[in-house]
């Protein structure tokens, strides 16, 4: 890792961009004493002033450029809440300076961008983490434990994800978010990118970093008048030697949804939300509501984890949800899914990435 001041905190964090509304996560976070925001990069002063009034930070923290913020405040790490396309530029600037980076999901707009980001992170020995809302769900971690540890589910045969909402315009995202979220260049796609990444990320973790044998994807535009440039509906099917995974990513659900179903040789798990796990054994046994597994303090939210990685040189477990190796594989899955949808054919992993 790049040089850090040791175990003394709090971690000095710069916020890069306010145009991704997940930024409210860090701006509205209670002060746990593990991080301090030393600067914010946002050239849109109107947006910055709006959020300053909402969250009570001083406009003295706000800079027009990343260079100005870094020069003035010397952050140890940055959290990127800019467009997905701008993740690469953020890493290009920060990595040579030894500044660690956490980006909002997904890692990049393309596997090509992701590879360059990984090369820079490895060359300059910085942490490069990716943050997903679902990484902090107790239900996600309970499902992982039941698959990896006790074996109560057996070999997973089918894993199904439903992710998304009614659509970004329908749920009222602000104009600054909407204009890039629906841009195929700045976001890398529409619903496929926005919500397909969740299932790919969790599957890669559950299956210990195994790559799929094949990827099939269909996309549709149900609302071309609202989202003329990107797909608003996507279904991805991943095949593994022992498992099939179905990821249903959509801006057409009647309500917000992020759930997971795992069907194994010995039982099933349903996780309808972040705090609920429902287990059922093979046969006609009744369902049981399980107590979800709470995450250990210090690794229970993205910013605590970032502080632990930087200040304590904490090593993420292999293929951890936030890890670079996991999210490089996620970007490969999304790349193959886009190719499958465009070609109208199944993509075979080894052949496709040899061609690439």
C-alpha cells in the first residue's frame, strides 16, 4: 500500500463529485470518528450550495477541480461520486500520488477502463475499492456464511437476482444525476450497467471468484421516449459448471427491489431485503425466518472499511465484495453481457476474452 500515517485517525477523505446521489451516504453519515471530509470537488456551485445547506458543510470545503482539492487538503483517500466514466480519470490522478480510491458501483464504464484502473492501482500500490449498497446487507452476509460454512444449502444450482426500481425519472432523481445516468458513454449503459452489476458482484463472491462458462443477455427499451439512448430492461444468464445465475436488472419494476434467491441441493434461501433471510430445507419442510448476521464493527459500512484498509493496512478477503479482483470480473461479465445483447447470441467466456 502507499504510505499512510499509521493507525492514527481519522482518515482524511476527499469527496470527488456530487452528481451521484449516493453521495448523501457519506455527507449524511454520523460522525464515527474514523473519517473526516477535508475537501469536496464539485464545479457546479448551485448543486454544492444545495447539499451544503442540506448537510451543513462549509462551502470552504468545495473546490472546482481535483487538483485544487488535493493540493489544498492532502487527502489520504478519495471517494468518487462523479460519473462512472470519470472513475478512470480520478484514478489516473490519484494513484501516482499514493491517494487511495473508493468508487461507487460499478468499477468502470468498460472492462478496458477497469483494466487501466487496476494497472495504475497495482503499479502505485493504492487500494481501489468499489462500493455497493448490497455489500452492507446483513442478509447478503448471512447467505454467504450458509453457503460457505455450514453447507445447509448444499451446492447452489440456481441463484436469481431482481434489482432495480421504477426508473430514474420515475423515482425523481435530480437532473444532475439523471443526465449522466441515462447517457451510454458516461454510465456505460442503462439498466444493464446500473443494476446488472449487483448480481454479478455478489455471485462472484458467493462462488469464490469463479468465472462463468457463458453469458447470455437480452435487453429491451420499454420506455424509449424517456430513455432513448439506453436500455431500460436487461436479463443476464450466467452458466457455471454447477450453477446457473439469472440477473434481472430493470427500470420497470412497480417498486424498488434488491433481492436474491438461492436454490441448492439441500435447501433454499430467500433474501427479500437487506435484513431478512428465509430458509427452507429440501422437500416439503416449512420456511424458517433466520436471524441475519451483523457485520463486525469497522467493516460494517464503506467508509469504515476504507479507513481500516488505509490506516491499518487491512487486507480484504479474496474476492471480497469491495475488492478489485471481484470487480474486474464484474466488468468482464457486464462486457460479455453487452456483447451478447448486441450480437443476439450466447458469449462463451474463454473464446470471447481470447478474442478481446
